[in-house]
């Protein structure tokens, strides 16, 4: 049992009549919820996180097998929240990204055509102080670092605890837990993922669809060093990514139809390795699978609104996107940074942090960016997940053109690094308040 779990278990359960008061009740203690809690606490706000999972369960190596590409601006935010130092030993620089259309990795593949795109951190080093394009970090490492920071900050976590209802009135919101406890605050933040209870309680609908695809995720040990280069191959079944990790390892994200992905998950180790080698070839002297395999269905989900009376949505509760560009967590952390800054400013001015006028500032800040990125990723998936000759020709010409136009290529790198637009203070590496 973690210290946070132990602390939560020692609390006397309140009666139905008891009400505990906070500045913010956060539903969800995952990556985005915990980061937002740290940011809000940095602004002097009293927060509590509620999560149906025991907090320690999120730290198990088998809880989340994914790795995340953290943009260089997002890593600045983690530094500002006191998490970066713990993550650095486990963060692998991505100094180059190579994107290829329709080519199987490996020496046996055909030579690269004009249909490739190369991003290099050296091209934008003058504006990023030598930072890489991003960092690859295993999600389990991020969860541990955030949990340690939450513990150091003394933040309250109710876990396991489930949100049964959210009641709002003009002056406050009340979160009713399954055990009868009542938590009251000016603001409730939904950060509990695509199935957000808070979003449903607010009556906010979503638009979206499934892709009929799932991502098979596995960690492999390579025969030789990857050189901090990320590779992404766009095949008719979906992208196949080889993403560098520390200690001569890589995270594989292997997109297939959902039926085939489930078959790969349950295949014997020798059968899975044989299928992998047919896809992987002798790239970087082969690969040996380490640890379990994971399968995640892929879909698009976009909340129609980011706010409701006394409620704000962040992370996957607000938007869930295809991992084709590795931006899902970065989008969620940008939400957290923007909302924390808006609330910090409102609190400093003596405003009601849950007021509609305050929450609209957050919505206005993040609405267009979230919608534009979701639409862009969806178009990208549809363009590259097929093998129609006209589409293949169009995308090959597009990749080749971008690769040859330096300013456009550098603009893409800055956008992927989260270094464009009106950045929240945290993404500039500054405290939220």
C-alpha cells in the first residue's frame, strides 16, 4: 500500500450529512488529473482527487504498458511542477524522427522513395536551446514521478472512491461519492478519461467514432543502439512506430484491425515474435520482446463543450485522439496548464473560480486548438490508412514536398513541440503563479 493509499484508508468515512469543502474537486488521479492537481496547488488552491482505482494500483508495471512522446514544451511544464528531475533518468531524447510511407522496416525493404520525411532537432536548436524534438518516457515512470510529487505536496487523494453524482447550484458544486461522502467546491474538474462521469453529469455530449483499429503495444530490446531516432511507417493497416527508450530499448506501437490486434495479444510468444519479425525485419539487428503486450482500441472522441456550470473538462474527458502523432497526453497537459493559469489569475483577483465568466476564458483558450488538432489527426489517419493509388500518390508527393521545404518542416517541428501560439506559463517553464 502506498503512503497515499494508507492515508486515505485511515480516514474516517463521513456520514451522509457531512460535507467537506475544497477549492477544486478533481475526478481522476491519472496523468492529467495529477498534473493539474500539482499546478492548482502551486497556485495556492485546496484540491482533492477522487479516483476509483487504488492510487498504488496505477504504479504497477502492468497497469499501463504505453510509452508517451512528451513534447519539449510539455517537459518544461513537468520541470516547473517538480517532476522533471525524477523523470530525466528514464527519458530518452528524440533527436530525429523519420516518417516513411508504405515501407516495411528492415534491410530487406525496398530503398526509400521520395515518400519520406525527416525531422531533426538540430534544425531548430537556435530556438529551443538545444532541446530535443521530444522525450520518450514509459507511462509507468510518469505515474511514479507524479505520485511522488503528489505525496511531497501533501495533496489529498480519495482512492478507491467513485463519483456517484455531481450537484450544482449558482454558488457551488457538490460531488457525492458512492460511500455517501459529500465534497463541496466552487469547481469540479473532470479528468477521468473518455468515459467521464463528470462530463455525463454535466450533460455534455461527445462527437466521435471508432477506427476499427487497435494499437498493439510492446517494449523490445534492440540488437544495437537506436541513436535516439524515432521511426514511423505508414502501412495500409495503420502506422507502425519504433520509438526510442532508454537502455537500448524501444516502444513498438503496431496498428492493426481490432480483430487481428486481439489475435496478436493472445498469440504464443514464439508466434508473436514471428509475426513481429515479418513486420520488423532485421532493422537495428532485430528485437526481443520484454514484458507483457497490451492492446488499446483507437477512436476519436471530442466533447461538444469544455465547460458547464461549475464544471471544467481536461484531458481525455474533453478529447481523445488517435495516437498517430503522439499528442494525446500533451494536449491534456496543455489543458491542465491553461486551466490552472486561468484559475490562479481569477483567485488572485478575488473572483469566483467556478464562475461562468472565468471558465469561459479557459474554454476560449483551448477550444480551437483541441478541435483543430483532433480534426487534423483524423484526416491524417484517413489519408495514410489506405492503399488506394491516387491517395498514395498524393501523400507521397506531400511528404516529399514538406521534406524539401525547410521553413515548412521547421514549422511542423515547432508545432509538434508545443512551442507555438499563446502558451500557458507552465509550458514556458515558469511557475503557474
